[in-house]
């Protein structure tokens, strides 16, 4: 097995539209606990649809959204290979681990594996073309046929920063931490003129690498492992993500009102008791939910029914309330000024 970068330390239900989901993947007698803390692609689609065509941020956000979709596909590919691993005991797998190290520092880890033996931090890239890695300055240059070369942030530096931030946010961990850069695009070619500071793998080698780690001895008891899992999940759950409007410097008052199709970004039309997209020629009633829930990511993590209806005037209050109740959103306050919260953020406001 190749040398792995080691840093010793002192040491419910699946919501398709919300920011958090958790599933148990049964493999033989082992249950892989998988948590996903990520921005819904559908919510980004609604955000993009509601930005006016002449807004100066429209093109930039389109590029960001396309990059996010490429990255999500790469992360999904890795998940399929993680399912091949013959884990000795049930692990915790967190996809898109986000946490605040301190007031002005946030880290984002594509995959974090937590076991009784080790912790594994994985950075996933799904970029096509030819990649030239440079060490001074640290960056990668991507070249595609017929296009000018493009300089990008070095993923090894991203791993350095994530590792440093994770240790700072979890200083009492007793487990060794391993790191790996995983390339999900099989067509990419590379030029790496220096020794990689982190293990550099293609997708098919990931299960083999983890099988080697599984040979390590247990360092935590079941009680200690469960306590560590709870602590790590709570760190991710308590992180409040900045709203899309704040992140991309867009005034919420500039956003277009109405219900939008997540496929073609056109306004939906009411037809009897259903909503349709006349452009896609489909029944789009299922898109009503994401139009409502996306506002909590687009504008604010706490909203009143009035706030929502200001953006979605076609919906009645009872329709909005029905959507929020069905997804477990929690309310606080009296009838007229009642605020609704994402389920995982309720504890922050008690």
C-alpha cells in the first residue's frame, strides 16, 4: 500500500429537499450510517431561476451552480465505491461535512469517515481534461482541447486547510487522521512533478485503501465511538449556512416572485388544482415544495408565512403551512408573527 499521510492527534427519514439527510446502508451484517449535509441542487436551481436575467451576478451564479453539479456527481460516484468496502464494524460516513472552526473560519470536507480505528478525510475532484500540478505557487492548471488553460486552487492545499481546521475543531480526538485526494473523472490525465503531500487515488483504488485501514486495531470502545459520532454529527447539524443572497451579494428584494420549474427555470402555471410547466409540458406540482423550502436557504433560516407569501403570492397561507408541517419545520411565536425554522436549526433558537 502507498504511504498514507498521517497526522497523529493527542488525542430518520430521508428528506430529498432539505439541507440534511441520513440513511442506513445495509451491507451484510454491517449498517453504514451515512449523513449528508449539503445544499440541495433543486434549491440552487430555484435561486438561479428567481434572479433577474440582467442581474450582474447571474452569469457567475450559473457557473457556480454548474461546478456544484459536477462536484455532486463525483461525490455520488465515490459513495458507490465506499459501498464495496468490507467494513469490520459499522462506520459513520458524513458527506459534505461543514463546521465553524471559529467566528471567521469555516471548513468543508467532501467525505469524512469515522470508525473505531481511524478518521479519514477525503477531497473529491471530478474535473476533466489534463491537470498540471504546480508547487510554487501551489495550484493546478486545467487544459481542455480548444480552450485556454485555467488556473485552479490546489486541492492539496484544500486538504491541508481542512485537516488543520478539523484538528482545531476536534482537539480531543484519540484517533489517527488519514487524508486522501480522490479523482472521480476517469478521463483526466495528470502531470504531478513532485511527491504528493496527501494520498492521491482514483475511484477504484479507494476500497483497497480503506481495506488496509480496516486492518488497524480498535482504539475506541463502543461507548467512546458512539460519543464521538454524536459530537461530530452535532457539529455539522449546528452549523448555520450563510444564505444564498448573503453569499452571492444579492438583495432579496431583487428576486423575481412566483413558482418556478427546476428543469427549465420558467414560471409555473396554475391549471385547476395542479401546477404545470408549459415549457417542459409536465405536471410540476411536485416543484411547489422546493419553491417554498428553498426560501429558507435563499433568504433566511427563519421565516414567517407572510415572508414566504411575499415571494410566492400564488400560494395561500394554508398551502404554505401544509408544506412546512409535512417536512417537520418548527414554529415559534403567536399566530400573526409565527416564525418557522429548519428542523435541525431549532435548538439554536431556543
